[in-house]
């Protein structure tokens, strides 16, 4: 019998796969580790879900997501030919590596940023071109940097920071490859860069319905950009890449902007309250334009230790080991009750400070 290792591509054998946040089923767990929305989606979503007939399961879905693309186009003031709908925005990111990166090409991204980007580069396989952020997580793009595709996360994750508009516009004008602006958290930020997708012939903007629309379990995302680039994504997608149930409830969610905005406003209000509470406890809290906080614990409280102590109390946050991120923690904003329990756990477990 032939060894199985000979059947697997060498670059896949060597691949370090993406590691998602923990999804345990522990009763009473407070889950602040995967940037999910703590509030239900629009009531219209639940109405549509309850009303779906057997055809949603028995029949193939619309392969082009026609109604959903038309709704997204109307939302952003573009034509349906400028919209691609994916099985989560992760599918959009992955398809871009196949559509816009030749063999031996390069993929650029910030470091630290979304940890899926280097995995997608390795799957292709393509050259990685990470651009290290500064010590304060600000953006310092090397003048000689070039790539076939660049993932620009705005606002960035896990750092929660939004980059200045003038910096992004200048980069869009200068960059010669395909620029994908990943706006997974845009609804929590003060501005969007969707206008650049309608201005430049090499810029795409991707969005997710997982965060602000409370549809993480449905897997719905999309990209807006020049029709030529969008057509390339349609050429290589799976035949029926978005199921009928997801198409129906995503359409209902997009039709109720008021419900989404109300949830976002609640999360932002809680985010600001918790940022102030952590600052008063000695944490360094970076300005957030997302539904999470990126913080550094006080001196004498290693981030890994805070993470472990909270985990023992059934409160999950996210810790990313490594030289650029290992002294920080990412905290998803939950309900006010969840965040109060989080603060109480911090106060209970805080090590005593040395006498002065």
C-alpha cells in the first residue's frame, strides 16, 4: 500500500492551518473570543426562517444570488454586476488568491492582521509579503513594496484600529495589483471605504454579515468592485456557493437596516463603557472602531495569565501568542450583563499590587 503522504501536495503537508477561536459547548460560558454579535438578528430574519418551505432544501439555490446582489447593489449605489456574494467573506478572500495571483505571485497584508491571510497565501501557494505594523500598530508601508494582491483590513483585526482615509486613498492610487479592503467591521467604524470600489478599477471592498447583522452561523459575505474583477470571481466560484436558506435570511437582514443599526449602537455604547472601565483598571486600551477591544494588561499581569484566569472562570477572550501580539488581549463586546461579569472576574482575579 502506498504511503498516504505521497498523495498530498508538499505545500499542503507543510501548511499551518488557520486556527479559529474556541467554540466549546460549556454550560454558562461567557464567550467573548470570536467577535460574534451578542444580540439576535432582525425579527424579519426569524420570520423568513420559520416560513421557508421544503423547496429551500430540495431544490438548488439561485447560483448567482440574483435578488441578494440586487439588494446589495441598491444599498451601496452600484450595479448588480459589481457585486459578488460568497459563502462568508472568507470565500471572497480565498477566491481572490485564485483569480488575481499568478503562479509565483505575491500576496501582501498587514502583520498583525487577520491570521487567515498567510494561510491563504500558503494554500495558493504564493509568496507572502507581510507589512509589519509599528509598535503602536500604525501603518508604515515600505515604498518599494509590491504584490499581486493586498489585503487591507479596515478597521484592522486584531488591533481594532482604523487607518486614516488619506493613507488608504494614497495607497490605492499607488498600488499596481488588486487591492481588497476587508471591511468585516465597517459598521462599527466611523466611515467606510466602499466609495473606493466605485472609483478605482483595481479595488474591491469585502463585507461580512457575521458581525453587525448577527449572521455568523449563516455564512454570508460579499464583495463590491469593478465588474471586470467581479466577473472573474464568478468564473471560479463553486456552482452553488451560497445555499438557499442563507440567501433568504441575508436578504431579510439587509432589508432591515434599522435593526442592524440599533444592535451596532448598543455594542458601541458598551464598547466605550468597557474601554473606560479597563483604562481605570490600568489597562492600555487602543482606540476601537470594531466590536472588540485590543488591550494590554497592567504591568505585572501577563496577557497569557489574564487569559488563563478568565478561562478558568468560564469567560473566553482571545490571546494571540507572538512577539507583536503576545502582550495584548482581544475582547469581544458582549451584552452589558456579560461585560459586567467579565469586569467582576478581572477584579476578583487581579493579583495584589506591590506596596510602594
